[in-house]
């Protein structure tokens, strides 16, 4: 059987790399006494797979990983056992049971399920920034309406110029930080819903860099804090949060 776990990563633990997060959860699963399934061979490892990695320094309340088990009392028992192992900076949000994969059907990976992610981007502020909040948001509104937003995306095969506009699904400014989001005196918070997953994965840093180029401003990624809210898949032509995909299968 396979369970899907949703968790948050915040506070000082935002500086952990994706590999560090994987190692932490492997140890947490063992300490929680969960009957996890291991691979076969000379170097057995827990059958665990994560969704799209979060960038170092970013926070989130929409992280996921799948875990294969031999046995389980209930998803609520797994939730309680695993959450009890979480230090400040990690929080278990949801545990759901996935339905069995039908015979002769290839199981779709968690990474492949992710089609979009939404974020809050908060400006930390600097004394020499040339725009007021009002000027910044006005300029960003103009930028978001552009039909062509060119940016250089770095991939494994090299740098490619792409048009970001078709992959920016929504941008809003009438938002507030959540209780797990770091807050800053500027009060400037931008909501973005962006394409994600194996194809056309757009990071909010790429959008912010493109905006700075558009506005004629110098870009420094450390001027912004990125917080991921949720990861989405598509079912029946509807975009839904990953955790809702198998709500009826929870026990």
C-alpha cells in the first residue's frame, strides 16, 4: 500500500537542501515505527518519492512525498506517529491512502502528477530600493498583462529563452501571508500560480528576475522570500490540490 504525506517546511529549516529533507524523513519514519517497505538488493532503501523539490531558503506548506508500506493501522495513526517526530520547522499536514494501481497499469509518479504550484513572494525590503510599494505594484500589474515575457531558463541541456506569459496562470496582490510565512516590514506580498512539474516548470524567482528586467531594476534574489502554498494536479480538466486527489480513500 502507498500513502501520500503532505508537510510544511518553515523557519530555520528552510536552509535544508532537498537531499537533507529526504534523509531527515527517512530517519523520522524509522523512529516513528512505521512499517515501511524497502527495496530489494544489496543496498535496500525506503520506497519513498518526493514531489518537486523546494529551493534552499524557501518555505512551504505544500510539500509532498509518497511512502510505500507493508502494513498500517490507519492514516490517522501514521499521522500522529510521524508528526510526533517533527522538530520546529517541519509539520505534518495530511496523510492519505492511495488506491491500488489497477493491473497492467503503470503507476503515475508523484512528480508527474504536479502540473502547477502557487506561491507567495514577499519583499524583504532594502533602504535603497527606488520604488514605493504603490509604484512597485503598479509596475508589476503592467508587467503581468504582457503577452510576451521573455526570460532565460537554465536546464540540464543549457540556457533557453522562453516566453513565461503562457505559464503564469494568475498573479494577485490582494493577499496576506499565512501563519507559516515569514513577514516583513514592507508588507509587500505577491501571489503567483505558475506552471510546474516535469514540463514547463516555472520558478517564482524566474518571474521576479524577468520583472526586474522589465522595470529596469537590478535583481537580487535575496531581496525576496518565496513561500509555496500548494501543488496542484489536473483531474477532469479541473486544477485541484494534490491532497484532494484521493480524499475518498482516507481511512
